[in-house]
C-alpha cells in the first residue's frame, strides 16, 4: 500500500475524526483503539470497564463492574464520581442490567475521547486503521465474488448465493436487472432500498455488505439466510402454524428488528411471513426493504402500499401515518404463526382483493383454542383498527410491545445480545425452499435501451463496501488477525514505517528468459515468421 494513498485518505477523514465513529462504531477501529489503550495501564482500565458493561445482562458481570468502581480495586476508574458509584449500588438492588452504568459509561467515554483519542491518532495503531480503511475503499466488481446456485427471485431479478474470493465469506447476491428497473421506472425504489439497508445495522434486519454493478445488473450483497422463510415453515413443515413458544421467540426478534428500524424513523410497511428469513442458527431477520421509507422527523406520510391482507386500515384508507402500519403487520404475523392462516383470509381461500380489504376494515378476526389468553390479547391489541389506540402506537413504540405478557418469558437483554437459544435450529442438510426448477424464470426485457443518462443513478447505487459489515467480515474470517501483525516486541512493522523503501521484487526465471528472448530477436515480426 502506498503511504501517499493512505495519507490522502487520512486527510479525507480529518473532518470526520469523531471518537464514537472511529473507536466505537467501526469494528476494526474499535479493536485497534483497544490495542492502543492496552499499551497504557490507565487507558486499559477504562476499556476493560466499558467492555464489561457491554456484557452486563449477566448478574456476575454486573458485580465485576461495581468492583472496578471501588477505590480499592487495582483497575479503579477514577473519573467516575463517588455519587455516581453510590447510585449504581442502590440501583443494583432493584435491577441488575447495564442501564445501571449509564452515567459511568458516559464518564468513561468522555475521558477516552480526550487525551487518549488524541494520542491514538498519532500512533501506529491509527496508521494501521488507515490501511484497513484504504483497503475497504477499493473497487468492488463481479470478480470480487464467486457466484453459486439460484436461491430465489426478487422483484427485479434473481437472488444467488455468492462467496467473497478473498475471505471465503458466503452471502446472498440480489440482482436488479438494469433494463427491468428502467422499464418499470423502479430507480427510486431500488436506490431507496439500498440506502436504507446501508443505514441500518441490526442483528434482526438483513445487512448490506456490498453494492456494485455489472454490465446488465445492479447487485446488493446481503446476509445469507439458509434457513428458509417463515411462510415455508408455517405451511410446509407438518401441520400449519407453530407452537406458541416458537411464535413468541420469532415475534420478539421481529419486534427488536422493527425497533431498530423505527429508531432511524424508517417504517417497513411489508411485514409478512415470506419476508422473515431464518439463518443457520434459527435466528430471524427482516428482509426485502423495497417498500420501506424514512419519514422526516415529526412528519407523517401517505401511501397505499403493501401486500393484500397485511395492509393496515389507515393504509387502505389512504390516511396519513408514521410507524403504525408495522404494528398492525406484527399482529397479523403473530396471528398467522399460531393459527396457521392469516387473520382475514382462510388458507388457500380464493377471494378478491376488494373483499379482503373490506374484511380488514369492517370485520373482527376470530380466535380458536390454539390461542392462549396472552396470545389472543396481544393480537387484539395490535389489530385495533384505530392506530391511535393500537399497541405500540401510543408513544412507547416497540418498548411498549415488549412489556406485553405475551413476552413474559423473553429476556430482551439476552435476546438483543444474541445469547438466547432459538426454539428451532434448521438442519444444515435440508433445503427450506422451493426446488430451483419451481422458481419462475424472468422473461427477457425488450424495447429498453440503456444510455449515459442512467449512469448517474448507477454511480449512486454502486458504492462498493459498506463499512460495518465489511469490517465484521474481516474480523469473523480472521483476515484481521492474520494481517494485523507488528514488528519485534510489538514495534513498527515495515509496512507501518513511512521511511521504509521495499526492495524491488526479484524477477522470476520465466521473466528473465522472456527478457532474454526479446533481446536476441529485437526485430522479430509476424512477417519475418512467414
């Protein structure tokens, strides 16, 4: 890597040298800042404390955090006042969770964002961070990946499995055919989905890792979900529907995903079983954000979009709304997971769209003995037709839904930390989807020509790597561990020494022979051969 290139990147980052962005939000930045802090005992105490707090949904870790706040502790955090420590001890008696340490964490970050952060930017660890950022910004093309079998189809093209050649990480590649997008005037929708996926970093929503283009398609490289979708599991794995504990678990993770979207003021608008995917471990993620939209702060929107049978009354009536349609969709989904059919249309019932819409607006759903009192109650509260009265829409959002008795056995702290075991783990040998031969093929798009006027849209779409998923990939595949090497005794390695000039590479035997042949035949031409 040329240091001129790396230093120019450093200058481009100078306006964005924010402590939380560089040292907390970005995974590789976080690790390198911690490596730097480990070189000084006082800095290390703060890092150890903050890392413990991040795990403090476990009671014993809470006690360790309290210990680090005590004056007698060898890892004492002196920037945290005695008053704050006493408040933590009092709150511990009521509730052992990481919210106990909110003020302590703020004090710790305030300290680390000062002199330690300043010193870090002058260290070899920050130079190494710049090297990784330079690598992250390299061009992404179809040659970055190996392409594998077709997994399914989206609105504008196929979805295939793919693998990053450099790391071996597997993803799903969603292809959006350029001509199909142009024919359907889908540019705004495609770019909107890409930008929303780029913005949201949640373990309960599919992550976008790369966005690039080929001659014929725009490509979104997303989290690979091998466990199938909820529609397949509800209807193709024995009797329709789930046992309640399984429905509760999926509903809890969906609620967390909606909460993460809503924190960004994004309304999803297309909650249905086929859009909820399972991973290899049995955890779910919300997928297909084509209808999602970011709502301007303090405003509402209007739009009659969604899937028949899952659209909320306010959407059908073309009224203005904010986040309320998603809680209606959650109610429909919980109902369907338990009943084995959607609330306003029977299984395989052939009925016109207008009739389904009428039922949504005018009729009440019915409940069988499959529903416990808690399940029936939460469905009724989420399926209230007036959004002002609906659960989740009265000011508390997802937090209000999580407090419902339906989720009484869910520890949301552990769930959000990814340490709760799912009730069902997919069989790695099974295929939880249609046979590839059953997936309808796209017809050829005719009468559409691509020209230079489309290039501006393509350049906005094809932005390469997405920072957080890409850095996580480097860490998970151990590329970071293998490449993050230093010199003897933790000193400068040659690649971090700005004054080091590497020796030119030695020519191979083939190169030397080829050079010799040229010198022996300086006037060799095709004509002379003839």
